[in-house]
């Protein structure tokens, strides 16, 4: 029932859901206050690579659902201003979760964002908001980027990492890195980074990169040898993790698409695999 109510398929039911919100009231209020900060540091341990804990992400999704329900409760009680404030806090919360993390964070952020937008849209179309409340909503939504989240940075965090000794042995048996990629609106140079740096905003260094040229508007297939020689992806499974801009460590393969280069573009990647 909770999910159906959040999705707008079932009206608010105080008898069924009120106690749940009461039990989590302190957490909801704390979250709403925290969203007024410009940024949120989740403490993600980038240096742990694939072993980094993201346990807080699904918990944040649950808290976001409760916050959306809180707005519905306030709206049902006739307090439209409180509902607007609550749903806008939920939108800010979704942005905080998505920022600076891997793709799963962005996907969860999207799932947190949509119910709040849906609730605001439904009530606005029903004429339940004042002119001042509509202006408040517009003021928060207008600065958002067209695609809402920084999907490019999220993709840069995605990749294959060796981690344990067992994985090092397994990955060491592969000879090729293969994938299909669909280009944007112009020819671009895309980087495969084998030396994932500690922070998402750091551009991969020369020693650990392999570049490809992606033509626009078509699917292109790449089968790239793995190794340390020229023309090979320098993926070394047994290397130590890279912890600084100067440290060695090519045990992780990820994507880096620089830009924008004069145009907004979308790239699609499919059937990414290692081949023996």
C-alpha cells in the first residue's frame, strides 16, 4: 500500500499509514533540514573501489518515500504550504544522493525524484496551490539541468575492478575488452581509464588511458587487446589500487567522456564484456 500511495495510485489513508510516519518523524525532519545544505558528503570510500559500501543508498530511498508520504498527509490535512515544502525537500534530497556517486546512485535518485514531481504536478493541475506556492516551486525547479542529474559523471564511476586476489586470477585470463557504443551528434574521443583515481572529478592520467574515436549516430563495435603494450588497454588485474594522482595501479577499467565539446550529446554502450 505504501508504494501504491507514493505512486499516486491510492489516496492517502491516515489509519493505515499515519503510524509509520509518526514513528519516523524525527528522521524525516532531520533529512528535510539537511537538504538545505548545498552539498552532502555521504562518505563514499572511493579508494575501496568495488568493495565500497553503498548501504545507505537504499535506506535513503526508503526515507525519501516516507517524505513523499508526509507531503501527501499534509495535503490531505489542508496544509498545502507544508506539502510544497516537503516535496521540494524531497527533490533536493534526490539530487544530493545522485551527486558524486556511481550509476546506481543516479538511478535511485531518479526513483526518489519522480514521486515528488508527480505529487506537485497532480496538486498543481487540481488548482490546489496559490500563486506564491507556484512561484516557489518554479524557483527551485528552473535552475535544474535539462537531464536533472549528471549522468556523465555517474557513468565515469562505472567499470570493472579486480578487488580480491580471487578476482585478480580470474580477470588475468582475459585477453580482450569488447563493447558496442553509439555515438552522439559529432565525432568524439572517448577514454577508457585503467587507473581509476580516488575522486570522480579527477581526469585519468596518461599512463592508464586508452582512447577510441567514436563516430556520430551509429553503433560501433570495439574489441581491444588487454596489456601494457601500445594499442592495448593497460588493465593490470594484479596491480595495487591507485590512491593518488601519482600512484601506480591499473586494476580498474572505467569510462571517461570529456566535454561538453560545443554540443549536448548522449552515448549508448551495450554488451560490455571481457573475452578470453
